[in-house]
C-alpha cells in the first residue's frame, strides 16, 4: 500500500482539504498506515501534478479542497484490482523473540509481558475508535469496519500468543527445576 492510494481512496469517498485528510487518517487509516502532515501535502501536490486529483480554488487560510478526477479513480481501481503485494518478511518483534534465550529468564518474561501489554492497549484503542465512530451505511464505513475488525483480531492474537509464550517459558523452567532437584540414583 502506498500513501498515494490511501489518499485516492479517501478522496473517492468525498472531497477534502489536506487538513481534513489528516483528520480522517488519524480517525481511521492511522491503524493501518501512518503519514505525517508533510508527507500528505507532498503527495497531494504530486497527485494534482499528475492529474489524479484537482484542487479547488483556495479558500480562507489558503485551504484547498481536493477532488478525485476520473484518472485518479481509474488509478485507484487499477491498484485495487492488482494482486496484493507480498507482505514484508521482516518482523522486528519476532526477531527479538527468536533470540530471547540470550537474556535471563525473567527478562524474557518481562519482554513478552511488554508485548502483551502493547497488544492489549492497541486492542483497547480500536475498541474505543469503534465506539466513538459514527458508522453510516456507505461503503467507506462498511469496509472500514472490516479493517477495524482485522485490527482487533490481530491484537487479540498477539496478546494471546504472548500469554502462551510466557506460559511455555514458565513451564520449561519448572520442568528443568524439577529435574535438577530430583534425587539421582546410581
């Protein structure tokens, strides 16, 4: 996914100023794609230059409202129809977990607890977003709920996995401790 297509998708729903797009990012897409103010305005300039969006005349405070052009709509649809890109095979969290055995057991458990806490917080953020959003019957809202549901399930899975991994380490330690304290027969 690219910022380019995220902006085209937001503008396909309705015209918006750069500020409005940033607000919509914060209230919806920030959970799947982040973008800074500079990135958004730079990309809007590029999209306008390519004829994929148009900017209405400037209003108060140099505010421009952008609209999707037919060429922009065609680009968005072409991107939607294309085979999804393969997800990146890099996951910093799992790379660290792979090497947690290098740390003392309690530090490994603490690391997994941090993952669990972060997953819980992210899940709660999405629950709050769901509660605070006025869901309408339009496509943007309906498909946005699908993405929100994916996020909730993703963070639930992360939380459950971290709990499971901590239990595995604890059980392994118990088993080793029990084995070393058993009387040796000779």
